[in-house]
């Protein structure tokens, strides 16, 4: 629990990067010096792949299933109101960051408690089969507002590979820069709490703007990053206008 607010502690879980062709994106990120692991089996049908670090947030490469831009109603029925709007947005947008998952440091009950603070769809229990044949279990919930970050519980069993070493030197995802439109700010603060490594900046649209990585030994080639803005730790993507009141995430 968070000692200052009495609510479940949160931190950034993963940043989602929308790509058109997952296999091409995996190959390009590997060329850019990242280790990349497909999230599901069989790999040739996978829609997700991860750039892991030894601990902390990760980058998830995401492709959407065929016809996803017309699946709003079926997705709402399966995952709760608001999920379909989010899926359609992922499917229709160009390549680049498309979402942010916030990790609820606790069990499913803590996640459910947060969904009562911000209108969300149902809490969904999910099982994913990994390429090694093992299963990963977690739960998630999507806010009804399709631009707000969504909530997930920790992967069970934990997934961070302790020995990951990226040839480009990256050692950790240290900060996520989230642009937030003023009308969304109260809800974002309720969802994010005092999440470390999350910087909120005023923006016309609520969306991930950039990710900061520790340890990079050279600039990354933007042509290989499929719209992702990946910067050395401590740099700013643009001169920011930072939300300056309220939560320590500002």
C-alpha cells in the first residue's frame, strides 16, 4: 500500500508501441541493439513482443489483429465498456506509442479497488502461453475513457529475465513522459498515484510522448524504432509544460 494515500502502490508496467508488422519491428529493434522476445507462441502468430530490462518497466511491441478497427462492440462485450474504443484507436493510429500500463502492486482485489475510483471496465483474468510453453497469468482493467492509462497486476510467474543485456548498452527504462490534457489530469493522478519514473506534461491529447533509457552508448537510429521516441536518460523530448500542482508524479 502507498503510505501517503492509503491506496495500492503503482508504478509503470509497460509502454505499448503500435507497429504495423510485428516481425519487421522485432527485426528492426534487434538491429538497433535491443534484445527482443516474442510474448506468445507460436511466434509466427504472435501480436506482442517485449524489450525486457533486468527490472522495472518494459517496452511492448504491439500489432493488432486483422479487422480490429471494426471490433469495438465485441471487445466492449468481452472486456467492458471503453475497451473497444481503445482497441479501435490502437488499430487505426500510425506506428508509435499507443498506451501505458500501470502496475498495481498487489492482488486482483487492489486492482478492483482502483476501478471504483475511476470508471473502468471489468477486471479481466488473462492467461498467456509463452514461446517456451509456460503460462503467464495476470489481470487487467481498461478505463472507460480510452486515452487514460490502464491497470495490470504483476505477471505470475514474474517475467523479467535477470541476464538480459542489450548490445546498445540500455540497462533500464528510467522515465515515461506522459502528455496529459488538463481535463484528464484528475483521473490520471488517481490512477497513477505516486508512480516513480512517470513524468506528466500538459498536452492537447493524453498520450505517451517519450521514454528515457539508461545506459545507451550511442544515439539510436529513428528509422528502426517504428515511431518510438527513445532518449538517453535525463534528456527532454521537447521543452515541456509540466503539471505543477498535486501529486508528486508532476
